[in-house]
C-alpha cells in the first residue's frame, strides 16, 4: 500500500482536486482571491530542487550522444506531434493550447527516474537526461510555445522566460543548494519534502479550477476521451522513437535505451501548471486539463511498460 501511494500520490491529489473543484468550488474561489499561487509555485520547485542529485552528471560526456537524442525527442518531436494531433482532432481554444503546452514540457523530475529504474533501465542515464533536459526547457519553452501555437496566441517570450527563471529555475537552484549544504536537515524532512509539492500542486489545481467551476461542469466528456487517446498515442510514439533511436541508431545498450525511452517520453505536470498559471489561465482557463490528462495517462502507460520490461531480463553483460 505504501509503495502504491508513493507511485500514485500526485495522480490521487490532482484527481481529488478536480473532483473538489467540481463539487465544492466556493472555498477555492475565496482563497484564489488572495496572492497565493506564485509563492506556492516557488515552494514546489524549492522542494523539487532539494530532491535533485547531480553527482552523476560526471557521466554526461559519455552520454552526450544519448542526451542530444533525448533532447530532439523531448523538445522537438514531442511538441511537433502534439501540434499534429491537435490539428487532426480539430481542437481549438483550451484543448489545443493545453495539449500543445503539455508537449512542450521537459521530463518529470522524479517519476521518470523511478519508472526507468523499475524497467531495469540504467539509473545514471535517467538522472543525467532528467537534469539536463529540465534545465534546457527553461530556455526552450518560450521559443517552442511561440512556434507551436503560432499567431493565434500572443506570447511574450522574454517576459515568459523571466517569469520561468524567477518562479521555477531560481527556487529549484536554491532548493538544490539547500540539499547540498544541509543534508542532515533535509534528510530529517524527507517525508515533507516528498509530499509537500504533491499537496501544493493539488491545491493549486483546485484553486485554479474552482474559479472555472461552471465551465468545468459544461465540459464535453467526449473531449476528455479524445485528449486521453491522443495522450496515449503521442506518449507511446515518443517512447518508441526514443528507444529505437537509442538502441539501433546510436547503438546504446538495452538498459540505457530503456532509460532514454521512459525519461524523454514523459512530461512534467508541475511546470505545466506553473506556465499555464503564468501565461494562459486568464484566456484559456481549462487548458490545464490537457496536461493533467497527459500526465495521468503516461504514469499508468509507463507502469505497464515497466512491468513488461521487468519480465525481459537484460543481456548478461549489462545485468552484471
């Protein structure tokens, strides 16, 4: 039970937030009137920064080719596929903006490494890719969003980049330095550091959606189903592309290829929520639902893949 909760806490928190916004929006509407969202976003990334370990970045030189391939899959192929999916589905407004927003994100900071390890992927490769791609997305997200959304959505690239640095990068760096210089204290608070971002993110989703309770009730559930199917198709396409390129184009071992596949195909939800709140919440209030659906879909989809890979042992030279 404890392991299940650890793997699904974020999914449970976000699902609960959506249900609460649907059933009991009034408290959230009252709290949302106060300037609480930006401090909450910053605190989320302070906690996430504490949990990031960069010691294994010494392996970056040996993994440079795989890192470049991972960047192409995560930062170029992913938004391109999301743009294509939105066009084929004929989405406009919130659904289009939200789905493309999800595709422009970097990897999850924790889940990808955990699932890659469960799939017998190489942990060092997963960590290096996670850290490097997460740093790259701070710069690439404003550019990618501007390209992917085109002229239909006004984006201040410079302003968005500055907000990303202030609300995400600097708090994450501060959290990382805190973890490096105060290891004993952060170890004592490990449980709080792990679950506080989950609680904050769930609260942030609740506050944001509570303001749109009427629109949420009128949402077409057929659209939610379309988003789920599109998320599954895009995610598995990215996973296959990442694995195939690493294994057969670059000649990487099975363990490294599995790590590349899992990490580069996943998309982080906290950054999606932060950027949506900063740049899109006013004009596209329900756009946040697409990243939420994408995140939930990828967690369960990769859980199936990890269990399938677990039953297929690594070559003897890699499992030694």
